[in-house]
């Protein structure tokens, strides 16, 4: 058997490649997840899959796994949880590339709770945008759009008719919002949850404009340099947020001379194809 996992900041999807069976646990970004929480999620996976052997390949693609130290920590936790030593830990960015491009080259973007982008040469990530996290970066992502909405709402800059609907959807007080952002864990997930309002009201000029502004910032901060250096116009996108805002992504891509080849909400099925072929 082969076990693969694609882990973002919100959820982790695990799949046994041969059967295609899946189980979803919480996101296991090592920057935000304790060892105890990580191992608890793995215990749920073990309950779901009948792991009769400790000798099987395990591929883990995760947000927050960019540094060697974090990859080693995740590998150690996986070994402790599953017993197998045949473990490969990579970034969620490489997972996205393998899921949509497989052996072809292209520009690849992740637009989910967070965001990132790279140029994949068909084998490896040849050019990587600088990721500065949800406080300084993540332009174009759900948490960035949610942050923009909350800023406008709390400062009174959101149009009055939109503000009323936003309050109906999220009746928290200013103090409760600030508590969730500054004092509760996983502020990026909380901010991302607010972007649902913009998606549900995407036909509203204000909401579509907020998403478009965020997407153009994503292009400027992460994608533009990659496009120029790679001389590539093929764009592949991964992430639930990307799938929900595809009409607006089409607008940005056309404006910037890009051709969207595929938008994949969940990369796990693409990773299954990749690892089956390999």
C-alpha cells in the first residue's frame, strides 16, 4: 500500500492509493500544530485504514514544510505514528505541482486558506515565490480576502447595504472579532472563514472587487516575476478557494496574458494519479 497526505492550514486529506479511500483530519501545519495534535490526527487515520504492515511508502505534502527542520519534525512524528521508515515529506507546493502538472512544466498557484506560487519544470520547483505568511502575505487567498472584508467592516468603510448583510452572517462584536484575530489560535483559518461571505455574494460589485483586488495583489507579489523569468503562460491552480472564484481568476489571467489550464479544488486525486504512474 501507499499512503499520501495533502495538508493545508485548514484540513489534511489522507488517501490510500490502491483503494482510493480517503479520510480528512484537521490541517497539520507544523508552525501551528502541536506534536500532540499531530499525533492525535494520525491516530484517527490509523483507525480508518487497516494498516497491516509497518513497511509502506508514506508521502506527506504539507503547508509549513518548507524548512529542513520542519520536514524532519514532521517525518519524526509520522514515524512515531505509523512505524514505517519509508517517509517522504515535501511542501504542499510540490504536491500541487505533481497533482496538476505531473511531468509537464507550468506556473502553479495555490489559493486556499493561504496562497503561494511557483514555476515547475516538470520534475522540480525551479522558481519559487517568496511566501511571507498570513500576516504579511497570502495575497489572493481566502484569509487575505477575509482580512480585507473585516478591515472594511470594522472601520466603517464597507458599503452600508453590504455591512448589514455581513452583520447578519457574522454578528460578533468588534471585541469578539479582535479576540479571534489576535488572541485565539489559527487566526488564519478564522479570517479565511469570512471570505465565504464574498464568495456567496460574488455578484455584488463590492465583493467581486475585493476578491479581484486581492488576486491582482497576488499576481504582483507572487506570480508576475515567475511569469517573466520562466517565459511561461500556462497557469495551473489548486485550492478550494480558487475553485470557487474561477470566473474572477479568468478575468485576471486574461488581463495578464495567462492561460488557465486547470483548477483543482483538492489535489489528492491528482497526487493519486502521479504516484500510481510512478
